[in-house]
C-alpha cells in the first residue's frame, strides 16, 4: 500500500556511470514510492534511469532541489559534492550513500542502503551544518570570478613540466613564497580530502578553522598552516611566471593568468549534511581509513 507523503519530495543525484548504481537507484525509488514520497531526478541523468525511478524531472540548475526535503546522493564523494552544490543553493540538506571507494562524506555504505532509506522515510535523522569557504579571483583589481567550496579551493599549475610560483598571504601580510605544484585552502570538512593527500592535518569538523596546505613545495618553510576562520587567506600567482587554474571541490574551475590573486574567507552559507546516527568523528575516521587500533585498552577504571 502506498502511504501518504504529506507533500514530501526528495531529489535523487546518481553516479550513472555504473550499472550497479542504477540498480541501487531503482531500489531507492521503489521504497520512496511505497512511502508516498515524490522522487525528482536531474534532466542530465534522466536518460540513464529507468522511468520507475522518478515522478519528476527537473533542470540541472540552482533550483533543482528547491522545495525538497533533502538531496540524496548515490555514488562517491564526487557525487555528494555535486548534490551538495544543489542542496546549498536550495537551503536543504544532503545525504550521501557511498557506492564508490572511501566515500568519507557519505553517511552510509551500499550495504546499509535500505536501512538509510528507511531512516529517511521515518524522518529519523538530524542535520549538521558544515563550514564552507567563499572564493574570489582577481587580476589587477578586477574580479575574474566568485565561487565557493565545501572541501577546498586550490590554485594549481596547468603545465606538468613547469613550476607554479606563489606568495601566500594571511590577513593582509605575506607569510611565504615558493615554487610548487599547487597550494590550497581547505575547510575542516576538506581536511580529509585533497588537503590530507597533500600532507595536511586532519581537523575535527566542529573546529572552526581554515587550512593552508602547499602541494610539493620547493621551500624551507612550506608546512601546512591552521588559521582563524575569520582570516583572509590569499594566494598571489607570480606576475612574471606561468598561468594557473583555480579549482573548487574539483568541480568549479577558473583560469588564472600570471599575476592573478585568489582570496579565500569563511563562507557565508554553510552546507547542511544529514546525519543518521550520533557518534564521534573519531569512529568515522578510523572506519573510513581502516586505521589500526588493535591493542587499545581505553580509560582505566577507578
């Protein structure tokens, strides 16, 4: 029997490149349909999905998730970041089910898909806000682009055989300059993504901070920095050097001519993440990265 939806709608975002993901989408659609919840899909994904998977098709734009309860992303972290982009613009939360590899941002793995969907149907979840960053690129004072990121904004070289020369600035004062493959500014959420791969620290998500992490820098001082969330971080591309590219969350890119300046500040609009269970970030870190904790005894008793 189909239940009453009370007007509930969910936007489904799927990594459609795998047949197994499409089958998962069909299972999700069936469960939501039985609960009377209307499922939306994106027009760019609709041709790959079985018609039974959706009731509505919407344009892939800033209004795609408007009026929904949440965005459900089936795939890896890249799919969740795509869903987060749509969710943020609509002011609704996003939840990810990992059908990829690590899927650090995802709330459930594929083997817990049915349980996760049942909890969403039953509204047994809470919403957590995550810090974002706002990013502005300029050249000679003129704005080239304004964008944002949940994980990180990176300035990277565009030619493999060349070095990117940058100056790092914090709060209007220069900190260091070096040749590198790139340099990035990350949020605590992004500390387990690109920043982690580049040698940055893991920062617990309830810590408000900005991370500055060089990538393969040629300098004596090229250590990661953790600065105030109220700081203004800037990267200046050498005006006599080579062009670069600004990349936010691996999704939004901006070409940077030599001499360009990128400024990063704490974001004005957070991303809302659905959490299905309470639990310490430590447990998520250990589970996702399969960290060795054998021999742990815990606090001693009285």
